[in-house]
């Protein structure tokens, strides 16, 4: 391609420029949901993020945050810089796909070493641009390109690896050109410090190597090459990623415990062994004059060098930053960190089915620092099952979180009935794999990217036609697959995540696929291997259970950008048809073929922009702010899960929002390293006191589960005495011959309350003097054990309750309140622990626990809360915001009703005004919840304020009912029954409300509007 180098480079940089500009106007300007907040703060301060650490991502991210600090004083630009790093990485990925397509495209036109004519070159350039822009605008790829997560940089390294191999593959078989293949392996090695996706390219790399280096190609040879590629993945995982740390741990234990040397001394013999093996290997290859062996050892050395970035994790863990996940400060802690042991394992080759019961447990010792040596401080526990309860290639093995019932439903069985004899069998196993894992968790995502997407709601099951499906935009086809597309309400038609490409990218990809398969079958097989292993291969490896916490399409982008190469190839297929069969001139054929196929990325870009652009969205940061602003100064807040923890950490660590509040993540508190972190001062938050349970008492697996021996040692105990007893050694013999460290002395536990101390601390006001209880009981009745996380929660409460305000986020699981629900007070998005008993209001779920301080919520909402710019701009609202949005709606409603009850009508009205300002119809389509807010207006005598919202709600209800009545009965029942019932009831509620308000004209208008729809019309069709 040397004669056309300028055109080649120009095409690639054109793709890069377009992608970067689009991403610049798309990337989020602050922190995002899920893990992004953690990764951004990790890059900013080089903190230790969750396993396996992504050190290279953090190091490169730190350079971007440094630039942000130089050019801006706005702390939000720290996040913007990391987000933009993802955009730049993805733009480079699109560029590499452009160049890959051009190189492979040339081989479909002429043989290796031959030169393209000018028109062919133009067509090849067009193919590259189409493939590159299709990659840039794939919705799953775009999603990761605009946030500070590892997947964009991982995509960059994967495409870099593939580009280097294709460059080597298309060059002459010269020894000097082998450096590109070695560079590809190095790029994959570097990517280990980001994500492991790049090493999945190895089977494809091996196939390309086989096709170039061997003249005769057989099925056996191809299988052997692919097998070696798969083996290379295993070798890197076993001998480098975990092998070197395991070797270090072995030497570390010997040098420290046996030789008495300092910690980390084992690193010296480890490096000597690794260097020795590399030296001997290279020396042997040189001695034998074996070029292949030499290249293999050089590549292995480069992978080890790339992997060495993991050292940053150990260095920073020893620096004790505020976020120090798993504290991988030495060889002993690093190995389980890299193995992601905290997330558990899913058997791949043989394992238990979902209803299998463990028969025993296998324990493996885990060492940790104690003084100046390593001692056994923990054990890895692995459950073992009877062989009869195991199945080959297990696809249905998760017995947690109600998954067994979901498995049964996917198999067409009654989820509430016992399994029939002999089930699940291998047929069930494979049926679930093909239906759910392949069909729902891969094929659906693939179609999202190349056919179209129904909406942005998470789809859990295919029989629910209302959410998460793919969509073409061709009404008759979509109506047959899903439901009637001719009567859609505006909120569905205008949904920003409703993206329709009319299946054109999919069709063009098939054309390009068959074109390459016919012209260059070997090249096609190499890409096909990459397409399969980065798609279905990942699905097989991840072995996903039903109802994942979020959609998982972002992990499959390798498969998607491979398909984009075939979309680009369609330009060449059409060019050949136009020039050879239609006999068009070369320039016309090249321009027309590009113009036709470029419709694919054009559609993808225009359709996907509004739901992938987050430029104006600040929801994650603002909702995190609202959680923090709900707390008083120096407070402690218990949170649960990713989206109500990581954004809060980001807000504190990066933007400096309320660093005085100590966030305690209940998802992590069951382990000693996290409890130890809480004992430290972090930012402006003093260390949490643990007065009853020492670090030694909770070390490792100590007191992981404290049993109750079915009798009370004491009739009742205050919480401090209860915890002190458990913290002391009171061995309890067990039937298996072992002993626990201690036991529960009673189930009757309470928190004593000193009224004077409570009043002096300001936990409640003096007006509550008569309501303060003498003790707060805990709900431990019926518990035959208590876990370490609950012990830690109780010690935090017992040790800090009268010195620091203690809150539970409204997203915490109910069981984590430990019976304290009635002793809380809603003050925003957090429930404050107070010594006043109140009855719960179940209509508000957790937000209804305890009592409500409407005045405090009013002050927080009016002066401290922010709304993600959803109150200002017409934006896409990601479905992941739903829990926070629901909680805030409950909060508004409950606070407004409290203010009404106290005679504060003006404040109640202002609060509802703020609600409608914060959650406008353009971003939060009106539904039944609006009626609850409107009732506040009406009860406060402000019907005129209510009427405009009722009018909007009536129009929305009319459209929804018209849609529901157009549906087939089975679709309505399976997918829309709940919404149908709500809107059916809503129309009656509106009529009654307006009637009571005396607005006869509007009442008549509503009756006329809804006359065609009656609940008793069981056929669900409009009455003529």
C-alpha cells in the first residue's frame, strides 16, 4: 500500500477526527453511574480500585487528570478528562478498524504484493471509513466511549493488537516484519493492566499466523492453530497473571518466615527466577538458531513487562489511600485480588446445578501479616457437592437471589413447584444456554447494534415484550414480533433509546461477510474466530445467570467491531458488482458503493446520538450530592450497592462534596480489611470508633459467623455488653470437632438511651423530650447466628450513636436495619437513627420507615439538592437512575404530606413545585405518581396549580389507553398488564378529583375523552 500511503492514513485520521468530535460532544462532564466514579477517583489519586485493579488504566488516567488540573479549576473536569480519555481510546479503536478493513479489503481485490488501481484504492478507502465509523457509532461501543471505565481502553488495545497482526499478515513474509507480530503480543500484554479482552484475540492471531506461514491448509491444521491460541490464553493466565504472583508468594513465605527477612524480600528470588528462565530460553533459541523460539520468548518477555504494571497496585496499597479495595499490599493479598476471589467462581467444565446442596466444604489457608511475619489469618472456603448433583458444562448453577425459580421459568416449568424427577438434565442445560445466554444475552445485543433497539429499559425475559428487545423500524415486521406499532404513544415513539436502522447495518454486514468468505476464505476464518470468541466465547466463559443487575452488552464489543469490518467489506462487494456487472466506470462505482453502504454508519450515528450523548447529564454526581446533603455534619451513612456508593465516593474524593460524611458500604463490611479502613481518618471524616470489637477479634475469618447456642447466657444485654462478650474469647465446641471464637449470649439486645446525652448531642430537638425512649430494641429474635457484617454495623452504631449522626441510605436492604426501622427519621435520601419510636408507612417502602422531618427535607431540597440537569434540558434518562428517582419521588410525597399535616401548606406547595421542576414530563413521562403529587396541591387549596399537570396527565393517559387497547390480549397480559391497570384506574381518579374540585367543564372534557375506554371491555378494543 506504499503508493497510496497518504490515502490510507487520511482515511484513518478522518475516522479518528469524526469520532473524537462526536465523542467530545457526547462524553459525560462529571462522574457516571456504576464503577465509573471509582475508576475516576482511582485515576485522580492513584487509589486501589476493585479487583483486578486496572493499573495501566489508572496510570494513563492520572496523566489526563493532571492535564485537567493544569487547564481548569473545576473539579468536575477531572472526571471529564478521564471520560474524554475513553473517547480518544475509542476513536483510535475505530481508526484501527478502518486500517484493518483497508488491509484485508485490499487482499480481496488483489494478491499480496500487488498494487491496487486508483478506483480500487478509493473503494478500499471507502470500506475503511465505513467500517471505522460503524465501529465508532455502535451503540454498545459508544456507551463505553463516554464514561471513565476500562472498556474503552480495552477496546483500544484489542484493536491495536488486531491491527498489528493484520499489518504483519498483509506484509511480505520477511523476518524483519515479524516484529509486528511480536508487537501485537506486547500490546495484548499491556492490556492486562486494563482488561483481559485483548488476549482473547490469540486464537485469531494463531490462525492468521498459520495461514501465512504454512502453504497447505487443512482442517486439522486450523484446529491445531486455534487450539494453540486458546492454550496461549491459558498459559498467560496460569503462568503469568497468577503464576508469577503465586511464585512470589511462595518465596515470600520462605524468605520472611524461614529466613527472617523483611516483607517483600520474596520479590528478589522471584525476579531472578523469571529473568533466569527468559535468559536461558533466549540463549537456547540463539544457540539453536531457532527464530520462532526466539520470537516466542521475546513475546513472553514483553507480556511479562506489560503485566508488570500490576506493581502499581501493590505500591499504592502500601501507601494506604482512602480507597484501598482488598488492600493488596503484599504477595499474600495480591494473589486473591488478581483471582477476584471476592466475587466467587462459576464452574465451566463440571459443577453443581442450581438446586444442588453442598455436602462439605474445602478450606485453603490464607496468610496475612502478623507482626514481622506471615501467619494464617483467613481461609478460602469452597463448597463441595456430590457427584450426582454435578453436571458437565454447567449453565444453571446459581442458587442465590431467587435464581432457581428463574431457571425453572426459562425451562418452561412452574417456578414455585419442585423439579420433576431427573431435572435439570443436559437437555435443560443446553436449552438454557441457547435460549438465555446465546439468544437473550448475545443475539439480542448484537441486534441492538446492527438492527435497532426498542428502548433503554433493561429487558429481563423475552416474554415481556415491553422492554429490552431489538427493533427494526419496519412496522409490519416489528408488529409481528412484538406488538402493534401503529398506535404508539408519544412517550414510546419519542424515546431517545428507540433506535431504528431498518436492519441495514446487519444486511450490509452479511454482504461483506459472504464477499470476504468467497474471495478470501482464510482471512474470513481468522475474523470469524475473533467474532465468535469475543462474542459467544465470552458468553460461555461468563456463564451468566438470569436477571443480571444491568445489561452486559459492553463486554461483547470485540464481536461487534469485528462485524463492522464486514460492513466495510460490503463497499467492496458493491463496488465489484457495479463495475463488473453493471459496467459502471471505476470512479462512479467507487463513489456509489461508498454512498450506499455509508448509510449504515450514518443511521447508527444519527439514531444513537441522543441516548449516548451525556454532555449535559450530571445525574450521577447530583444524586450522590443529594444523598450526602441529606446528612448532618460529620455524619455516618450506610449505603448498599454500586450506584449509591461509588458516585458518593467520587463526589467526595474528586469534587470535594461533603468530605465530612463517612460512607460505609454494607456490601464490603463483611471483611476485615474494609472494617480496618473504617478505623482510619478519611478526608475530613474522623475515624469511626469500634469500642467493642478489636481488629484482632475480626481478623480474617474470625467471627465470620457467630452462633446462638439456643439458650440465653443473659436475659438481656445492652448492645455494648453484647458486642464485648462476642469480642472476647468464649469458645463454643461444634459437632465437627472445631470451635468458634465466641457465641451470642442472648437474643434480647437493646441500645440504652440517656435522655440528657441525647438532647446534648442534638440527635433530636428539645421538643421531642417526652418522646425519647429509654432503650432501642434490636430485632435478633429468631436468629440462630449473626454474621460479621452485622456485628460491624452494630459496633459502629453502639460506639458512635450519640457522638455522630448515623444514617441509612434509603436504598439499603431492609434486613440491614436489624430491627431499627421504627427508630429512624427521614431527612432526605437518608434515614437518621433517632431514639424516638414511630410507626412505618408501608406505602413508601423503605422511605416510609420511621417518621419524617418535612422541615429538614424542605431545607435540603430547596438549598442543597441538584437534579442532574434533567430539570433544564430534554435528555436521555438511563434506566439505572430508576432506584434513585423512585426514592426521591417517595421522599417528596412523604415530606409534602408531613408539611400539610403540620399546617405548612405554603412549604408543601413549594416542595411539589420543586418536584415538577426537577422531574418534568419531557424527561419523566407522567404516570400515576403525578396524581399523588397533584393531591398535595388540591389539599393545600391550589387547584389551579394542579390543573395544568392534570391536563398533561390526561393526554398521556389517553395515548397510553389507546395503545393498550390496540394490543392482543396475550401481549397485554404478559407485558403491559400492570401499566394497563394503573392507567385504567388513573382515568377514573382524575375524573373523581376534578369533580370534587368543582371544575365541571374539565370534568366533562375528561369524561368525553375517556368514554371509548371501559374496564369491563375484556377484549381490550375501543368501543365504537
